[in-house]
């Protein structure tokens, strides 16, 4: 037993220490609540500006990145994988014929505006998409058009019969989706960021459907620009276009695991080298798609370079509309024969990149060695051009700037390498550079101004239709061709319900596509994401759809 005086002194010391700790903890708690501490704000260097914040009107990663933090989908993907798990739905099941999907919804969820999430809200969103009016709005619903194939009234690019039929709210927490036909993309496609669920009240209040077009430019409504309202772990705070920052704040009423940081800031830095410099200066905590040449120096500087599996495609698009020579399959094959894909993968893409023979990563069912291959052969390219009367062909080659994509770390360098290969077989190449969100995507995908272009795709889920169906499932201005055999083969594959039948059908479709050469598959590559050493619990995913609510800093 301690002497009485010593014990008393120790008790006083402990009381003093406890008081000091209480003051310190109170200060820390206050700082956490206000988001004022350095460790309470995660700043991520974005490679480009978001087009807007309404998921349904987007199809690019830099727009989806903030949206994924603010919105939830019915189903989602287990972090770090392509495996499905529940999100706003806790269970889902199809009818025997695949034409009806029943969702059991999560209870106790609220939108950021305080309104309840329920089956009526789910049906409101699906009905909104299906009944969207105007060619301008429909043309910006790329994912919806690819998955659901049409609208109540087709006014834009979509020409097909709609997959969607109706939605019924059986009770507050049971939503039943009725389709006109079975769709092999489901249930995985229900996890698409574009199909995120928004607050019906906010959609109505802020005139969410009012998309207008003037020439090649689109204007989006107040909802998309200033009031995106989902159920996600972060809420929209502001978009400072002058300082190029998007600020989100923690949603303390989130139904799931609460975000570990009070603020999440996306700082838009288009130049990859500038992102690297800001990381070194400590003004950002991480960024996506570092240049493969910088991996070693980034690690040497004490950063974490996290490598994702390859789950993407880089392709050289061919638009047959503007130059009649490109409608000749011999010319399209010559273009593929001209490109040294192995050298491109080795010199311009990350370690682990590989040359492609088809429009699927080799880890997706439907990939097959049976495709018709056009491996690097400059002499064969010259011979085919001569046979087609296309010697001395001149082509406009569109290349994006102010962007870094998972499949395309440096578009200008990659475009230059491809152009050099084409010039070597006698094709004259006029390179046209345009900013990614400053005209490039609309000129290429909507107006079809180009002859050739660079573009690619990171898979949203592990289904072949998400790749080849997205590219070639219907007529598109991007490629300018109409081939019923390809459309039919892909439609047949997409209607298969069993994995075995679906795999076989997509393999057959892949062969048909390889013989027609609607575009040239170039490479697949494993992109990286880099963060400072004091960043923890960031889970890289092959889908490049990282959710930042798990991230801690300190």
C-alpha cells in the first residue's frame, strides 16, 4: 500500500491529467466537427473538371468521382473487387423470365435534404429517366441509353425499343422494376453511378431535367450544377470554378459507416506533372493516374503508389462517316496492321500493360483467342492500302488534352506514337488537339467530326456487354457505321441469362467484331493511384471507383 501522502499526490496528479485530457479532447472534438483540422480534410488532385454533378448526365471518371461520394445506387461493388453487394437495396431477385426485378430496400435512409428514401423515390428516379424529354437531355444520358436502349419517346441518339417498362412501389421498402425484355447486364448494371438515386424533392425543386443545347455546347440545370442531392457519405458544399475546387462535407446522418474526414476537396489540376509537384508541396494528399515513369521517384519520396488490376481498354476509334475510304474494311485493317501495339504498351503505358487483340480485358468472360488478329505488319498495311486505292490517305486524328485517364496516362504522347506508325505506312495524319471537357468528347461522340480518335473505357462491372455493348451495340456518331450483324450478335449475347451462354455468345460477337474492325483495340493497362504516407485505408479498385469515406489521415 502507498504511503497516505504519496497516494494523495498521485490522485491529484491523475485528476489534473484527466482535466488536461478532457480539455484537449474537447478541442479535438470541436475541430473535428468544424472540419478545421488538417487531418480532417482530405484533398485529392483531380485530373479534370466535372461536367456537372447529376450522375445521369455523365459518363466520365472525373465527373463520377465526386458523384460517387454523394450518391448511392441500389447495388454496389465490394471495395477492391467487381463483386456485387447491397447498397440502397439489401436484397434483389429476378423473375424466372428475367423481366421483373424485386428490390428490398434499406430502411431508415434519408436524402441530404432530409426527405425519406423509399420505394416511391426509387420509382420516381426510374420514371424520370425513362420519360426524359428533349434530344439534348437524352443525348447526355450515355449509360442509360446503352443499358435501357430507349426512352418513352426517343428524341436523341437512342432509336431502340425501351428495356424499361414500369416501376411499382409495393410498399415503402419494396420496389418492383418491370422490363420489356430480359437484360443480361442486370443485376450488375444497377450499380452504375449513372443510375444513382436522387431526392425527388430536389429534382423537382431545382428543375433537374432542363438540359439545353446551343451548337455543340450543353447547359445543365441548377440541380446538376449547385444542388446534387443523394444519400451518400458526403454532401455537396460548393464548386469554386475560379480556384478549381469541389468541396464536399461529411453527411453525419449517413446510413452506413460515417466518413472519417469532415471535408473532402477535389482540386482540379489538369497537368500530371503539376499534380506531382503539388503532392510534393503538400497542397494535395493524393492524385490518380501518375505517369508510369514517375512511380519510382514517387515511392522514393515516401509516397504510396497503389496499383490496380488492368480492367480497361484503350482504342483508336475509326469514324466511317466523313471519309469514304474508311468504309472499306481493307483500309481499317491496314490501320490496325500499321500500329506497333507491343511497343506502345512498353513505352507509353504502365508496367503490366499489354497489347490488345479485342475490346475486352483478358479477365472478362467473353475474351477469346478465336478473334481475327491483325498484328503489327507495316508491309501488309501498305499492301492493303494499295489494294483499296488509299495510298497517300489523309486523316484527321483527334487527340484529347487536359486529361489523364486510367487507360491513357498521356494522350498527347500516345497519339504521337500512333500517328508516327500511321505515317510510316504512308497515311498522312492531321492531329487535332482539343481539351477533354472543352469540346473533345462532344466533337467525337456527338458531332462525329473526326476520322480517327483516341478513347477508351474502364469497366463498370465484370460483364462483356459493358465493354463491347457500350461501344458497338447500336449506331453511334463516334464510329459512323451501321452493321446489323454486329448489333444482332451483341443483342443476342446481352439477352443470355446463364453465365455459360452469355460467355459463348460474347465470344461469337467478338469474332464478328474483329472481322469488321469498327475500331482498333490498342492496349489494356493497370493504372495507379498515389497518396502520401500519412493517408490510410484508401482501397484501390479495378473499377477505379474508389469511395473516400474510409480514408483517414494523420
